[in-house]
């Protein structure tokens, strides 16, 4: 199920970010916001494009210096798109 995949990807992202000291404060705040928003989205099943926009912004921040986090975000965005967000 796609919701299970979203939860798994969020957990992977949490793990990856907890092992990273090089995130600036703004990126860390955005990551926490995206995490919380997507968690809420999965629980409520009410799509909101704002979560996807924030996820895309976070993926762009990760592009240069956090390739593993970027890959996870890319997969997460694709999964969210498949479930209609």
C-alpha cells in the first residue's frame, strides 16, 4: 500500500537526517515541517498540494549536499503523487 511506503520513506528520511550534522537551521525546520505535514496527511487521507510543494522545496535543498536524503525525498514525492497529493 502506498501509505505504508510513505511511512517507510519518512522513517528512512528521519534516520538519514538524524545522522547528519551539516543541515542548516532553516533546512532542518523545513524537514521537520514536511515530516509532520506528511504524517498528518497519511493519517487524514486529505490531500493538500502544500505538502507536496514543501517536499519539492526540501528535495531541492538536499540536491547538492545530501544525496541520500534527496533520493528519499524524490521517492517520497513520487509516492505522494501516486496517491493523489
